[in-house]
């Protein structure tokens, strides 16, 4: 929109770089061009402003396919006014000389014209193809049809409008129909997901089996090594017992030999002692026998009474001490009888 300022009874207009403006007085064009700035009298000036920048026009319309399915087409048309003089003569692009406002809506007319021109080939094309083909390969064909129609339309050329590009963003059926069409794909994707899940589970089971087998092999190897360890310990214990037995046997043999030697020495000493004692006893016996024989030889000529007295005396010497003796007549008579 042009910027209009007031100075007394004069007005000053300053246009944007993307706006084409025209000043006419008395049916004659005084100024025209893009990005102009000038003074004018509002009572006699006729102003027009035409935007010459690229503009985007979003389109959203419904269509029906060959199999009577309703679809929604979403497209965008990019256009510009390349001939502002023709556009200003065909559409009302005038602005208020006092305030710079546009009384009409010429851009809405251009948008309506573009929308109608773009919808017509789209509706014709979609009516000749089924829904599946329209959804899969209809976007490219629809874009070419719309772009060709807008480029060759004479009304746009006469109005000075040029279509830069036409893009078809999406062709979508009704929500229920779209969900129904998506069901096979969803089922296929779900089957693939289930297959991947089952494969992952199978891999997990295989991994668990491998881990269990490895653990079992480790346990078997550990048990085998423990068995070897126990056998080695038993062999070591048995070898230790054999060595201890051999040591004890050697010790016992040494003790036995020592005891045998000691016993032999003791036996020899005892035998020698016994022989010495026996020899001494013989000598003593011979001496005693000779003494006894000499004593008996001394008593040979002694009377019997004297011998009896000596015997009594000898006997009395071996009797225990007698504190008191009671002599009865019987004892005395018997003793005297023995003496007689």
C-alpha cells in the first residue's frame, strides 16, 4: 500500500519498490512506474496502484473420481502481474488520493479467477481416473494439467497476470475411505513388524540357548577340573600316606633294631651277671659247705647232751623275745622225757 502524507492542500505519495503506481489528470497519464514518489493535488489526481511482486494463492477444493470417490485437492499457485497497465485498465486498482486506501478488492478478483481456472482441469482429470490411480500417480498429471491451463488462458494474458508455477501438494480422500485404503498397508506393515518381532525373539532364544550351552560347557569343564583336582589331591594324600608309612616303617625298623640290639646287650649283661652270681654262689656255697663240714667235724666228738644244749641255744637265739614263761607240769615232764 502506498504511503500518502499531507502538506497543506497538497499530497505526497511514496510507493513501495514492488508496487506500480500511475498518476492521471484530465484523462492523461502524468506519471507511472514502480517505486515512484511525487506530489499531487487530490482534487484533480487519479491514482492507481498495482502490486508486481510474486504472490502465493493456496487452493483447496473437492473433486470426484471415476469410481465416485470424493477427494480433496490441495494446491498452490504462484503468480505475478507482469503488465500493470493492462491490469489497471481491466481491474479497479485505484486508490483514494486523500488517504491512499484502495476502495475495491482487485486481488480477490484475480484470486477467484485463478482458482476457477485451476479447478476446471483438475476436476476434468480426476473424473476420468479411479481413486487408486488418482492417489498414486494423479499428482504429477494434475500439476501438469493445471499449469498448462493457467499458462494458456487468454483472460489471464489480457489481464496482465502471469502464472509462475502451479504445485499440487496432496490429493486426499475422505477420512473413512483413507483409513480403509490404509488398512492393507497397515496390515502389511504390522505383519512385517510381527515378523521382525518373531525374528528378534528367535534370535533372543538362540542367543539364550547359546549362552546356556556355554554356561553348561563351562560347568562341565569346571566339574572336570574339580574332578582332576580331587584326584590329584587324593593322589597327593595317598603319596603322602605312603611316604609317612615308609618313614614310620623305617623308624619302626630302626627302633626294632635298636631294641633288638639293646635286648641282646641286656641279655648278654644279664647272662654275664647271672654267670658271675652263679660262680659267686658256687664259691660261697663251697665255702659254706666247707665251713659246715669243719663245724660238723668239730661237733663229731661232742657228747649228744652237749649237742642238744647247743641246738636249744641255737634255737633260742632265733626265737622272739619272751617276756614271761609259764611252765606247766606236763610241759616239764615232756621236756625232761625228751632230754632223757
